[in-house]
DNA sequence: CGACAATGTGTAA
DNA sequence: TACACCTTGTCGA
């Protein structure tokens, strides 16, 4: 799925284009008809993200809770007020960037949303535009109490980086014999990291992915947290996961080409950008793990 | 056209 | 550990 940075961008975007608006909420696909009816015709108050979870709060105190899972995505469109609203969701290629909707820019006579294409789980429509959700693993209408129980299952979010979060992460990471690569994917330990950031921050920190949490020095865990905060914050800014610094980019303008954006993710068999050793690939917990056996030996 | 993978997660065995 | 979930782009026949 889109990792935490994409969900935080979605939260911001929903606030930008829909907050304060009365929304029609429908389920063209039908699977979410009941939950949609509970929200239909109510005003969106705000939107928040924690890790990979998105919460859209309505004025009737109900919340639309969405988790995109492996292949969920939101698409946006509308009038000029939607200019810059990106479609955000499951990437289909390495380094794929968000697709911006510029329909409103040269089409001020916005006449309403198009007919739904494909399996649209939920559609939000305001007077100015629309948003379609497809393929999400979770899409449900919940109460405040239910939202609180979702949050209770999640660890600290590096994109909130509140006081005490770094120590909470450090404590949780050092408490288990689980390999650090698995701990980074445990949303109770750190919320919002996915398979790309997991591989990339471990490389950036020179950490052996198989090192048990119990063997990780506390200082290394703190550096790992801080680097995750930094690299995911860049992701929120850029709308893309870029973990390589500019000296690794062949393009001189703007962001790097997709193939220059990562150190190890999906680079198995290719030379490590630092030492030339072939990048390794293994399965860990049914997900692919990429790392440089030479650089990541700490 | 079918098989398969994909930046996930929950549940059963 | 396996698979169910459920969507779409890519790749090979």
C-alpha cells in the first residue's frame, strides 16, 4: 500500500477540499451501502491520519475509517478548488508518483462527478468535487470509541513525532527477539512504516535486518527513529518515497528518476550503490526483504 | 487472455 | 505458515 506518508497526505487533502462541506456519501459498488448511508448528507468536520489509518470525522460524530491495504487507492476530481488534488494510493510501478487532477484548471464549468468506473467502494461528493475509493482493506463507519480502540492497537507514528515517541519506539523495539526488519513492519511498534521504508531506513542506518531487537543498542534505535522521521517527512513533502540523497541522482532537475530513488528496495542482484555487493533478497513474514549484506552488518 | 505481483492486515490452522 | 481479502498494471503465451 501507500505507506504512512501517503495516508498523511490524504488526510491533508481531504481537509483542503472537503472540510466544512456537506457530502453525499454513496457506495456505487454496493458493498459499503449501509456504512455510507450513516454518513450521507452530513458535514465533514476534519480528517486525521495515524500510521496507515485514515479517519474522516463527520458532524454527526461518526467517523469513516479507511485502511488502503495492499492495493487501495483514492481518486479525486472536481472544479478549480480541486486543482492540485492528487489521486493517492497503491502504486503500480516502482517510484510511481501521484497523478494530479488538473481537470478543474481549464474546465471551470465542473458539472459533477463522472459515472463510477470499476469497483468504487465509496464515493464522496461535494458541490465542488468528488473522491472515489477502490480496493481498500478496511472501509467502515465507526464511533469515537471504536476509533479509540483502533488507535490503541497502533504504536507511535513518526509523522506525528510527539514527545516521548522516540523512547516508546526504542523501548518496544528492544523488548523483542524478533528481527529488527520485522519489528519495523509491526504497526504496534511503529505505525506507518511499510516494506519500502523498512528496507531503506535499515540500509541508511547500516543495520543488519536480521538483528534481534534485543541486540539493538538503544542509541541505534533512537537513530533509526530519527531517520525514519526524516525520510518519511520527505515523503509527505514529495508525494513519493525518495531515500537517496541528490548525489545519487542522474537527473539534475527536481526529484530523481524512479530507478535512482531507492538504495535496496526492488534492487535484488544489482550492485549496492555504496559498495558494489549484490543486493540480497529474502522472504520475511510473507514480505520481500531487500538489503546489502556488506553495508548492513552492524 | 490468464497468471502474477504489489508500498497490508486479519484470521485460521 | 497459509490464505483470504479484492484491485489493477505488467508480462508472457
